[in-house]
C-alpha cells in the first residue's frame, strides 16, 4: 500500500529509496513512542484554546492555563486542543517558525507534557505552510542544499486560473534568493505563510518526522490544518487533489504502525461533500472530520426559527465506517465559514447570518473567485454575539446559545467547545482595532483573575453561560447513547421543532433530544410511555411543553 501511494505522488522518483527512508524514520521513533490503548467514547469532550489564552502574574502562560483548567473543567472535559504553541510571526500562531519548539513566551515542552498527563492533547499540525522567517524558508532563500525545492517557486505564466482561493491576497509573492534570483513563492493564505512543496519527497519525510515528534511529546490527536491545499498542479483547482489524499493516507499508514492510538483530524473549511471526502474509505484517511456545516446552519436555523433545512441536512449525514466520526463545534479561533452551506442553504437565505453579525459588530472576510469577483468566505463574529441577532438582545442570546450548544452536544460525534464560547465571551471589537485583523474579534487573551471574578458573579453573563454548559456536559458524558458510535435518527416534527434520537449499541440506552428553535411556546406529544428528563431528573409523559428556545433530553423510564 505504501509503495502504491508513493508511486502516485512521486512517479519520477526512486520509490525503493524513499520507502527505505520512511522505514528508517519509523525505526528511529519505534523505541520512543508508546502504543497506548485509546478509543473515543461519550466521555470525550474537547476544549479549543490557545496556550497563551490567559494572562497571570506569576506563572508562565501554559502553567496558568493548566491551573485554570484543573480548577474549572477537569471534572467534565478530558481533551484539550492546543492551538499552535510554536514560535510564530503572524496569524496568532499559524505562521510557524519552528515546528518542534515551544514558544518560549508561553512555556516549555515540560509544560506541554505535564498537561498531557491530565488531558488528551490535540496538537495543531500546520503542515501546509510555515513562516517566511522560518529556518526552512530562510535556508531555501539562502540556497542551502538541505532546503532545495522545499517551497513552491511557481511560474506565473502557468495556468493557475482554476485555483480555489480562500483569500483575496495574491496567490504568489516575490522573494529574492541569495543568488539574487526572484522566486514567485506560493502563498495560499498570506505573504508570511509560504506553502511547502510536497512534490519534493524530502518535504514529506521532514513532515513525517515532525508528526512523530508531536506524538512522542504527548499528542493523542493531530489536527491537520488546511490539509486540502497540500498539493499543487497547473491547470487544476489545487485543492482536494488525488496526491493530497494520498499524502494523508501515507501519514495514517506510518502513524498506525507506530502509534495506533493516535487520531487524525482533518480541517477543511469547504462544502460538505468535499469535506466528507477526507474520511477516505473509512479506514485510510482521517478518523475525524470537522463538521463545518453545523456552526452556520445551526445559527441560521435558530435565528430564523426554522428547522426544515436543518432537519433535512441532519438526516443526510452518514459515515463510511465505525472507525470515523465528526468532531462537532459551533465556534473556533477562525470565523464561521459560509462555504460549507453551499448546496444546502440558498445564498440569499445566508444573508440573515451576515446581517445578524454586522448588527453586533461582526465582520465579513472574502475570497477571490476565478472570475475576479469576491465572495464571502467567513463571518468574523463571536458565536454568542451572533446569536444576539438583529434584536441585539442579551436575554435572547443566552437562550439561543444554550440551545445551540445543547444541539451540538447531542449531535453524532465528539463535541468541542472554543474557550470563548464555553466561558461566555462576546465580540472583541477593540482587538480588531489593535491588530487590523478580522479574526481578532474572537481571539481575545484574558486576564485570569478578571475572568475568575466574572465567573463568580452569580447572574453575570459569563457565569450564566459557563454554569449552564458545565451542567450539560456533566450530564452528557454519563450517557452511552451519546457515544460517537451510537446511532442517530431525526424524527419528523412540525416546523420549528427538532428531535434527534440517539441509541446506544445493543439498545443499551435511547435518548430523545427535543429542541424548540422558535421564540414561542411549543407543545409536543409522545403517547408511548414516560420519560426521565436527564437535566432536571423529572418524569415527563404525554404532552410536553417547551418554552422559547427550550430543550429536553429524555430517556425512556
């Protein structure tokens, strides 16, 4: 299998020699990496956070974060997605200077490994691109043999007209080498983020070494950032290419032999069908795929008070094998992507989200189209702020936020919370003014003492959001029917109501998750027996009343 994949990617190279290099790398790490037992269950919940999310007076940032997490979430969240904690030059970590160092401004590898003792850690593998200030790129510009052809010097006269762009910035940026040659370097995301050249097998070997190093340092999950853009060829879209999928399969094969417990997570903010392709055949690519359609479609449906499109889409979801599942979320360090709505929600309907975001200080980022036009790419807005809606109502926003997170928690897959969603943040308008970056609106770094004081305010916004979500998570992780492998079924209900049935293996447990997406009181009748409502521990039967944006998790009693 490995030979076949390498021949597809590198048809003009000595494949036997390349296989020998892969085997040598595996031998090097075989004695370092332990094979642990690990499988995803209903108890797995992920928190997405920056390593320097919190400022403290006495400790480094990672230690401050670790202490805070132990105090507030250790009893209910067992996994931490640490956003890039490596030295970087821009984009809050996604322009990596050195893949195998910890940013000294926030801590050390010892801090990372201490956190790995208490939580399952997800590392960010930012392997499509790296910083223009990195040793790799500087070595390339200085004509060092070790970095020859590590980056893409593209011929502007080639046919790049079909390239799918996620930004409006230039595709190529000019750099001068030591020999004074001008190199037109491929830059998918920005001038400071130069794309690696995977048509050079040396790059693949170097990146495999980086990933194995991450596993050795404590990573149980690896997030493959922007993985869809990995391989480039003239005359193509340069996204989702056959070679890209083959590289992911190589990564999985190598890691499976050394660390079968490791979970690969693909990050592709694209239309749903394209996103699903990263499961491969269900056994050979990503174990988990980010459910990118969920955040915008869920927010739209709640703001619209409509469940028709949401129910139809949820019914269409399927997985290629029991080895795969979604990683569900409503917000992240990035914006709320609108491309994942393609083919699901008419563009005209999606304007409701843009209007709600702008009404609450949100912003819109665009991408360049092949015809030269610009199209919305993502909504830059905190999720809670988005749910204030055009009414700009905090009371409504809290109800809508709790409802949205309840839906996400019950959805098939593994739930994940962005730090600012879990702890009730809103738009950081001042942050955007300081950086000039739209995404800064939801990337605020917080003072730990101030945050803890706000969490102690009984009726405060942060305390209200966090306490509600904490209770839901604590309940969720005790239910077998919320396992990633538990089956799901959408029940047909009248418009505005969404009912999801989750069933554990062997019918060990069945849960009815009932949601009112509207601002009005609704009633629903279940004539077949009594239920135990999990969060209130009340027995309900017959006609069930739901207040505006209310939900219930019901177990057959």
